[in-house]
């Protein structure tokens, strides 16, 4: 890999400085370094030394021309980059500058290992994504998108219970009265779903995790579905004008009464670059103090 893009929040001095340090390392390895053009002024405002070797190009071209995206930040930054990189089939390498950095492969003091990636000494960790559609009562698709972590249906900022009907493949399963419902991928099983009491799922399984948020019943439990499942969640809550669908904590869409949210496996996937021998369970122990 020789054409590598760097993504971070260049408004923050520490992250901008770290990104330029990574750029220096990549340049020394003979790489072409790409940065989105709207960040040029942000870098200048930080009064950091100029790097004339950096190519500043429009953001959309970053994800069309780069061979690798290096993301410096936390899991949220990686999720945002994954949404842009997956349609183009571009792998991501996360360098942790966040609080947890569960999806990141390297810490900032491990950038010497970038040479291994440039030399092709890495593997790709494929992570399934979900396709999410909102279907109106007339049967037409009102919204379509995708997510790496999860789709969450809730009442938004108002903490009131809602009513949702869950089915799979056209077969009714149950009705929930809860604060909301999370449909997560295995990658997302260690995010919001975990906080809501959902199962921790090895990402090699490729499945759906359905977890109610604060259900008002003693019988509600998280459910696991195979990746070929067609999961539908219908808004049957009559007392709320609209509910809200949130994808990966970033993309929002209103779900009206009798609208249905359909979740299936996406034909896209996120590819994460790996150079370490860490397995999924080592990450759990290290990042989450998880004792198995």
C-alpha cells in the first residue's frame, strides 16, 4: 500500500499533531499521503509545520483513490470512516486516540509498525454490516442506509417507553414495551447493545443481536438471529407522533406510526487492517477489563 489517506479531527491540536507525525512516517516509507482539502486551513490554524508532500484533495476523492485509510481517533471516528470506505472497498487502520479505541489496531506509540503494512505484512479482518430500510404503511421504502455497529429505534431525547412489534421473515415474535430496541452486528455487540445487557458476540459468527433497552417486563431477553434473517420492527406506538431510527450513533431518520424498519445483511463489509496477533478475546480483556 503506497497511497494512504489520514483521517482525524484536525480541529484538535493533539490529534492534528499526531496525524502529521504519522504523515512524516508514511512519507519516510515512500508513501503518497492524502488529506481532505477542507483540513488544510485547520492545520494552518494550529501553526504546525507545513508538510509540502501532503496531497490535499476533496473528501469524496479520498475514498475513491486511497488504498488505505488511517483513522486517528476513537471508535466513533472509525465508524464514520467505515460508512464512507465500505462502498469503495477500502480497508481501515485505526490508531487509538480515544478513550477506549476498541476497534483500533495500534496505539500512537506503535506507529513503527506502519512499515509492516506498507510491505504488505498484514491481514484483513472482515466485519459484516447491516442494511436498514424504513418502509411506510403504503409499502414504499422511505429511507435506506447501512451501519457497521447498530440500528437503534427509540423515542429520541424523551425518556418515555415506546411500543414496538418484532418479526422475522414475516413471522411475529413479540411486542416490546421498552425505551427502545437495538439491532446490532457482532461488531456492535460490544457497544450500546452491551450496555443494554446484550450478548457479547465473536465477530466471526456474522449474526444479528436484538436487545431491548430497559424493557418493562421480566420476560424480555436479548435474541440472536442468523445473518440471513429478515428482521422487521414495526412502530405500533400510538401515543408518540414519531419515533427515531439512529444508525451508528450518527445518522437519524423519523419512523412514523405503522412504519416498519427492516434490517438485513448488507452486501458491503468493513475491512480492518490487522498486524498484531491479538484475538477478539484478548481485546475484551485488555480494553474492557473483561474476565472470561
